[in-house]
């Protein structure tokens, strides 16, 4: 079963169970997937679906951060609930130690010794860790290793 089919199946189940929060989040995700499909002008494969989900997760994390700064705990709770639903569709996230291990391997492979080569490292590392790690965390780890 493809990821898109799984999302559709879960949406039907959440509608039957009358889980408004989960249903709303999955409908929002389906809408984002539909927009991506229209933009791509063909149906989405699992990698493209994962990319859209990752983008939605990043938006939720950014929103949570902004709402916490503004002291809006009600909105933080809502976004956190949506984030939990979306993260269920992503592959298991790597720990910072695992990210660091892979980053060290790529840094030594490319022969990068300073911050000038961060772009090369990030390009390779984000492609390798697609969906398995947050870009912000990856960037922090690479920055720490190169400085």
C-alpha cells in the first residue's frame, strides 16, 4: 500500500471514529498533496508524498515556536496535535549522534575542513537523510563539526 493510499485509509477511519482533530489534519494534508500533484502535473510517488509531509511538519514546528514566543498555549496545543498526526507518516527520525556519525563520514569523504564546504556537505547529507532528520538539526550538527 502506498503512502497516499494509507493516508486516504486513515482519513476514512478517523471520519468513522469522529476524531475531529485527526480528520482535520488529514484533510489539510490531502489538500497539500493535491496542490503538489497539480503543481507536478502528475501523480505523486512515495518520495514526493514524504517531501510534502516533511514540509507540513516543518510548518507546524515553526508555528509552535512562534506561538510559544507569543504565549498562545491554545494554538501550541493544536499545532502539536497536528504535528503528532503528521509525524506518524514519516520514517523513524535519527538521533543527533546518528546524524553526526553520517555527517563525519561525508565530511571525510569530501575532504571538507572548514565552513566554506558546508554547502557541499549539507547537499549530500540532506539527500541521504531525506525524511529521517529535521534540516535544522542536520545544519546544527554540520556547523558544529566544521567550526
